[in-house]
């Protein structure tokens, strides 16, 4: 499909980790296949998490076994440690599983201790071991959480984020995601940091991952687009934010709603490559899966009538 940007649909992993009720495995698999049908090139499918910490993903291997291989589609799984990578390798050798894995570091010490139960240095040692064990079998995505601000420490030094990107690149990571984990980013900071990253690391594919905690997600995505970013994360209905059992930050913590981001980009003449005619049907399916109204404005009001029309010069 013709597209100007690549969106990663995060409902099935980042979205569902927030949910206290277990969603049946066939339901998840059906949703993920609908996402691929819509034209998503990247889909967050699951996490090889400890089921005691995130029960939602106790079915990771069973779920992945239900997903047929698709040419041109990357299914991503989050890995927390070497054991998780070994599970991913086992599934890959069995003929199914993720072809992309996510490795996570926090840009602040406090968030690392709270979210990962490790110091930043210990987590970097863990990431190095995971990257080594993966042995080039997956496309690796390095995610830097709280890259634009920490709920515990406040401002985060941009130099530390650049250092983290440098360390990921040194481990063979091809894709680096900046996470605005609790919605603290502002457009000027977004443009500045991504421009620095693009200048220093032209070989990396940079991903923007903004949460809509304070209603700034869409403007930050536009700022990232203006800075040259072409990869974006979002989740249908704006769901997710953090694991159900690991809470930090207050109020609404969810992702930017896919429906809203697609409508905005397409109305700007930025082609997402997605099936716009089927988008809201999938949105309703995501709503019905959780049994409640979600957070997308476009789900309630419909796509912008100008969506899908190329902007005039």
C-alpha cells in the first residue's frame, strides 16, 4: 500500500496490559488479524511477561501460534529478560511467534526502579544479555520510557536520552522508540529531541510513542512528523498506559487513539496506508471487546470528511 508514515497498532499489548479482566485468546488473535487486514505494517501482539505481574499475557505463546505469518507484517512482543527472549526464540523455531521484540529502558532512575524493579545500570546489563541471546533472529526495538519527563523526577536530560539511543545502536538495535509515558512532552521539546536523534543516528528508524494524559498527544505527533519522524505508535480507543498491577501517574494514562491519529494525518494529506472504510468497524470491535465506551473522539464523531484526500500544494 502507498503510505507516507508507518503506524504500529498497540491495542493488543500496550492497550490490554491496563485491563484487569483477561481477554480470551481467540478474541485477541481475531483482533490482531483485523489490524493486519486494515493495513498495519506493525502490530504489538503480546508480551513475554511474568504472568504473576501481567496476567493478561499468560497466553503469549498460544496467541502467537494462532497468528498466521503475513508477508510485510511485523508482530512485536515485549521481552523483559533473557528468559523472555528464550521463549520468543522457542516460538520462532516452532514456526510461529514474533519477528520483532521490544527491549525497554527508563530514562530516569526512579522510573526504572518503579517500573522495571532494577537500576538503570542493571537494566542495561539485562538489555545487553537479551540482545546477545537474540543473536540477530529478530528486528529489535529499543524503547526509552519517560524520555520527555518523569513523574517522579521531573525533567529528563536530553543528553541521557541520546546516550541511551547510542547504547541501543551499539547493541545492534535498528529501531528506537521515545516514550512519553505519562504525557509530559510538549511540541518544542519533541521537535528538538527528534532532530538531534536524526542528526546523530541517521541509521536508526525513530518511533514516536505519545500518551494523551493531558490532551497533547496529537500535537506532539505533528511535531514529531515535522521533525522527520515517520513511525508512530497508537492504540484503538486510546486504551492502555501501564500494567494493571504497576500504577504510576494519575488521571487518564492511555495512548493516543488510533482513530484520531489516522483521521488527523489523512486530513493533512499524510497517507497511512490503512483501509479507512473499515477503520471504524474495527474501532467498534475494540470497544465491544472491553464492553465500554473508549476515548476516541473520531469513534464518536466519524472520520474527518477530508480524510483520505491529498492536500493541495
